[in-house]
C-alpha cells in the first residue's frame, strides 16, 4: 500500500505588495508512522518586500522540497485558490506545450519552480481546503505563517522555522496514511 505525505500550506502578509511589506509562509507535513501516531514537520519563513501570492506559493514549494524521496506521493492542501488552480489548471494553459512559464506572468519564477517539481514528482496532487473553517492542520499552517510575519517584524529581517515532533490522536481527514 502506497503511503502519501500530506502538506498543509498557508501564507500571510502585512502591507501586501507595498514598501515595507512583510510576508510569512508555512508548510505542515504529515506522515502516519502507526495508527494514531503521526510524524509532523513544520517549516516556515518570512520575507520582506513581498506579496501574499508569493507567500502562498512559497509554502508548497518549501514543503515539497522537504520530502526527500521523490517516489513518495504528495497531496498539497491550501486555502489559496490562486495556488490550487494555478498548479492544477492554469499552469497547463500557460505552458501550452513548452517547458517555460511565460516571462510576463506574475510570479513566473515561482510558477516555473512548481512546473519543475511536477516534472520530477509524478504523484503530486493539489487540493483546496476552506480557510479559517476549523481544519486543525490548515489552522496550524496559518498560525505558523502569521507568527513568521510577527517574528520578522520584531527582528527586522527574514526568518526561518523548522520543527519536528510526534502527535498522537485521531487520523487526519480524508483517511489517508502518511509516511516519514
């Protein structure tokens, strides 16, 4: 039976796209080790002079990069329609048979990275989750992204977060198994 890594992602921003803006991103990766015991890895960071869409995209990119085995199936879950539709629908239209994202496209550098990841990982799916709706892992990603913004504002520079822990409890939604 194939195991799947679930990656919950989110982004946060203050002053979206304006001078002095500070954005945060987060990815929470879940692998089931045994029934009711999950390996969790959280990664997050912040950047200055950025936009919300860039932060929403950075979470999935960093989360996917944190899974070393390219053969492991991954499901990316985000409350950003921009990320989910971009990765699962729009990217195909933008490329139109080529392997380069059109240069005038907003966040073209990040969309090119998404495309490159999709070429290397054949079992990569994207799912939308409703934000601020009680989904524990989506709320956790939101909190990390928001905390990254606050920390970067307090410290005056970009920051990173990387934590690993075990969590006991009920299986996450969708009845999917996770592997570390």
